C-alpha cells in the first residue's frame, strides 16, 4: 500500500507517524511545499520574539528522523488531483501515484486587496521565510504597522512588541479580536495594548501602501492618516490551500 500525505505540517507529520506505527510495511510519502524541515507555524511568533531559534520550530529535531521511519520526504506543490487514476500532478510536471491520499495542506494568508501589497517591506507572517524577512526589519525602534487584530494578528502583535519596535495596529472592525470578544472586552484588550505603548486604530481600514524605493512605506488609511513604516505585516485572514482540487 502506498500512502501519500500532501502537507507536512503538524497534521501531516502525525499522520505519517501513525501510519508507520500501524502499517510497518507500507510506503509513505510526505510532501511539503517549502524547502524547510517540517515545522510548526504556531512556533513562528516565538521565533520572532526571540524566545527560540529556528530549530525550535522544527516538529522533529533529528535530521534523520523521517529516514529512520522510512518516510520519504519530498518538496513540491500539487496542481491537479485525479481520483480516477489516483495520481497527483505536481508543479514541476512530475506525477505521483497513490493508493491512499491524505490532504493536509492547511491554509495560506489572504492578502488584503489594495495597492502596495507586493512592495518590499510588506509581508505576511506565515512561513519561516516570512519570519526571517520580518526579523531583518523589526529592529528596536523600527516603525512597524500591523494590519489585522484578529486572533492570529494579536499573537503576531505580541511577538513584534517583544522586539522593541514602534508598533501601530490597524483593525477595520470596531474592536480588537472582533470575532471573539464583545465590545467591552475588546476595549479592555485595546487599553492593555496602549499601556504597553502599542498604538491601536480600530474602525478604519488601509486604502493603499506606497513609498519611494529605498524609503519607508507609507500606509494610507481611510481616516485620513498616513503612517510611515519600516515594515508592514498583514494578518487579515486566510484561505484554504485547495486550488488543485
């Protein structure tokens, strides 16, 4: 039996380990789309905050761990799934056959739809590569604008604040953590942030990001403010990684 697991995050890794435990003789292929060891996205804020090293994000520390379990690791992105032929077509043109397929591809950031999202210094906070780019710019006293104050945004906010940056958080809805908290609770969180020196703008949205090459980014807001930033991080929602279906 040949098992293919598409996605090498926490779910994919645990699935591969469980399969190996229960099917010692089967073939197992674990596919990720980043040139990194399998790692925990949930550990990225701890990396940014300086609490751990990159190795601390890895799901399994020993470099030969998967080889010892006879779990084959591959890097690639699926572009088409055929349930009729039981095959995955990959972005590089290769085709992977399977008897059983587990889809554990997770999600990706959904960038806000305004001008300037592709400018240097504007990043999501989702991958290890994102974290590296953020840490390059998020030095003490750097001006940082964080777009989105939902659950993930607030976790990233704490990590950025730990780096000693000058942080402004923008949330288009009327309160922080709008899907989780009432108005009163959201105001309590906002006041706590402001006591920590974090500037919070709620009930307004970003219209565009600009700025000259080599200079700071300029975040233009619907309330008329123009914020200069050395770094802009967006945490404004996700979308499932199912384009290949």
